[in-house]
C-alpha cells in the first residue's frame, strides 16, 4: 500500500488517540460497528485494488472533518471546530491516498449569510492548519447554490467530483472513494459510479440506511483512518 506515514509514526498516532469516544462525529452512532468484519474486508479490498495506482479520496466537510452547526452554517474561521482526531485522520489518510479533495455543499453563500470570500478564508484556514501536520488538500470542490436551484453541482449530483476528475486525468476515476456522513454523500458515490464505472463509499456516523448502504461504515473519520493504517500494515507484512 505504501503508506507515507512510517509504521512507528502510525503506531504513535494510534497510541496518542487510543481513548476514543463512542461517537466522534456529531451525527448519530452507526448501527454497524467500526470493527465489523464486513467493514474490515471492504477496506482491505479498497487498499488492494488501489495499490500502486493513482486515485482520489473525496471527503465531505461538515460532520466529518469539523462539527456541523445544526440549523446554521460555518460562517467564519472561528466557527470551524475540528472534530476529535480529524487532523490525525487526515494525516494518515493522506499518507495512503495520492489525492485528497474536500467536497461540500455550502448554500449559506447562496442565501447571502456569508460571502465567497468568507468561504475561501475558512478553507485557507483549514489548509494552513493542516500544513502544520504535513498535510495538503488538493482542492475544495464547493457548491454554493441554493438547493431550490436544482443545479448540477449540488450533492448528490456528481458534477463536483466529475469536474475534478476531468481536470486531473492521471487520477483513475473508478478508483475514487467518497467519505461522508449523510445519505447524499452515499448517493453521490453511486451517481459518480454510474458515470465513470466505480466509486467506493464510506459512511461516517449516522444510522445505517438500508436503502443507501455504503461499502463500509465507521463511527468517525479517525476510525476509518485507523482501519486503513492497520490493514495496510498487515498487507505489507
């Protein structure tokens, strides 16, 4: 798998975060345990399929990386609250994924509650903080439109991901992975798969939706990252 985070550093990151809360996203806990064998098998297959290949890990923002503000929007950098261990998770995942892109709906801009400059400042802040961890996000794909606009870029429609893939042809489209905490994120993965032939899905938090089952479900981004790190080490032997 060639994790860029060396094994000793991986174990250090794990030990620093060994005490985990039952649910480190701010959504309801998943009905499927993060340690479920089905989750482990799914992640193992994802690792094996992507070994030596170039691909992109797409990650939702609110509720996955930072705490979602229920009934409102993250309007300023001060409103942006990292979820526990999210930064460590991104560091581990960036060591696995050749590309890392944040994909998010932000209709607070369309509602006039914040400006595009406010949104850019927030993402510049995220990039700056992550840079201190040695992590860089390849891009922030954002839909600012109102849901009522029925645009092609608002999740779960696939344009945000398809546009990034079109602009980055070295990334193998059908090896893409979408990580999110909502039904629309899982539907997004399916819509992308319908266009390019594949897109795996990871559900973070939330209850398992029988009609929108993800390929694997974890209570937090950190739990997913730990699974990737541990299974990657096992595969490398």
